[in-house]
C-alpha cells in the first residue's frame, strides 16, 4: 500500500547548501524538488508558505473553471 503524502515540505539535498521544497507533482504523481534559493531556514520557510498559498490559489481558480 502506498504511503500517504506528507504534503509540501522543506528538505536539504546531499551536497547542496540550499533548502528545497519537496512536493508531489499533480500531473505525474512523482516527487519534485524546487530550490528555495536560500540557505536560511527562516527565508526557506517563507518560500514554502508562499508556494503553498500560490498552489491553493491556483487549485481554487481551476476548480471554478472545471479544471
């Protein structure tokens, strides 16, 4: 049985100084990593919050138009 998704979260990748947002691509169902562009955890958390807010906004817009 597949594991339940934890939702978008901050991760660090081996050998990379920046934080990344790890999320599941809704089209492919595969995990994706998006660089926050920062090493600072507070800035990375703000990036994650913006990412989640935008994702929610788009899902609401698409829902209004049957997408």
